[in-house]
C-alpha cells in the first residue's frame, strides 16, 4: 500500500516526507484494519518529524488521528464489523495513519454515524481525548470545587475541544485565551464565557473582568515560561494541567500555593497499559454529540490527497502556531 513516510528527522525547510510503497499493516488480535479516509494533523507529529529518525533501513509513518472504514477485524476486536465507519487515534509507538490503511487497537476507536463526514470526524479524536483527560483525569467530572477554568490557547486543536467540552459537558465558567481577532471570535463561538489575550497580563485582564482566582488552568503552550503567572492566578489547592512539554520548573511556588499539577499525554494509556477502552467511550460520546449538534467539529482547513504537497502545506500551518481549529487532509 501507499504511505507518506520519511527516513531521517528533518526541518520543514528540508521537507522529506514522500509517498512510498510500504508493507500492509500486520493486525494484532485486538486490532481493526481501517481504510483511511481523512486525517487530522497535529503539532506533535511535526515535532516528531523534526526529532525522530527511523532505525537503519526503516521508515517513519506518522499520524494518530483518523477517520475511515473498517476493512478487517482481529479475533479479539469486539464491537466492530467490516464496513463500519469509525474515527480514532492509535499508538504512538506503532505506524500511524498517514497511509491507505492503518492497523489500530479497537479500544481507541469509535463508530461514527453516516451524518458525520470523514473530514469532520478526523478533526475530533486528539483534541477531545487530550482536552478531556487534561480536565477530568481518569474520572468523569472536573475536580471537586472547580467552578472556573482558564484554557490557554483556546482556539488551537486542544483548546477548541477543551472550550467546547467545558461548555457542554460541565457547568464551569470558561475563560479562553486568544490573541487575534479570528481566534477570539472562534473561541467565543465555541462557548467561552470570557476571552482574554495570552500575550497580555492575564491576572490584570481577569481582575478587570471581575473574575476571582482561577480554579484550574489548562495550558497548551509556553507552560514553562508562564508558571509564575499561573501561580499568581490560581487559588490555593487549584489545579494546573498542561499538555505541552513544559521544560524544567521551579516547583517551590507550586508547593507554596498547594497546587496540583496534572500532566497529560493522550497515548499514555495505550502505550503503558490501563483502561484504553475508556478513550473509545469518550470518542463515541463526542461523535454522538456532534451529530446531535451539541459539539462542533473543529476542522477549519481541508486539504486533499495523500500527497507530500498536502502534507507539507499541513505542516506549514501547524508549525505556524497560529492555527484556528484543525487542519484535515481527506484521501
Ligand atoms: N499531551 C498530549 O497528549 C498532546 C496532545 C495534543 C497536542 N499536544 C500539544 O499541545 C500543544 C497544543 O496543541 P494544539 O493542537 O492545540 O496546537 P495548535 O492548534 O497549533 O495551537 C494553535 C493555537 O495556539 C495559540 N498560541 C500560539 N502561541 C501561543 C502562546 N505563546 N501562548 C498561548 N497560546 C498560543 C494560538 O492562538 P492565537 O493565534 O490566538 O495566538 C493558536 O490558536 C502542542 O504543544 C501539542 O504538541 C499534546
């Protein structure tokens, strides 16, 4: 089959992802084989392209956000049948979905209704799972006492879903951050109660808006350099949840304010064990809510074709740091 792949880690300027022939994916017992119809593109995949090379003689196939059609099922892959329309993520230690077909553990896949286009479905999985796990951890509700949440980078892929899930699945007062007219407008449209600018003094803006201490910050960008400002915003026993690579921190201030730190890595369950099926259930709930009109898909740019040109354009967009919603490629 064809896949978009590369051999050596490289920068965008030297973009080297090519369409090549690769072996058909080998199904594990709990896998589905999915014919890929659309893929969502994430900054994390661009980061891997910049830093991870294939072993000698090998190739890297990225992409852990897709929608498509089941074409085969492993003997232990329950709940799915050939022909089902699905969306899902995958396992970052295995080949991804920038290919004609992908083998994926059925537990991180959810069925999608006919009303949901593949492009819309492919915009959802990573944002939904990362945001929801960052907010509720392995439970199903915000930590006790959390009445307001600051989502930093609210117009991005993760922030767009965090904003919507907070507005729809919780009672929290949602403060989103966005710095440009289009990202502010998008954040408001997704349900934020208040929008502030992450390039200006956050504490001053919240004071001006009459918002008291923040109960939970969900940080998607620059977490390390913002730690002091988050400590200032958060109430004692508040929560700082982060999804980016935060660098080294001085934890003294965190301890003085009695804060809880929540790290989130969307692939931690599938890679290291745990209740991966919970992710499938969260995705199924989100897919149902999109069809019911309670959540919006977040694709804002749709490119076409499993081609190096489309992929390069997508990487250029995600590396700009100015994405609103998500870039999707349809096959
Ligand atoms: N841990 C995980 O499992 C996981 C999963 C997915 C993503 N991630 C990581 O989470 C981060 C966000 O991913 P994403 O898909 O949401 O990214 P994204 O879609 O590229 O985010 C774009 C948004 O970031 C905002 N932004 C840019 N610079 C910012 C800054 N200095 N401070 C605050 N916001 C800023 C922009 O807002 P304005 O245009 O309004 O400035 C833009 O709307 C990335 O580091 C990604 O690798 C982690």
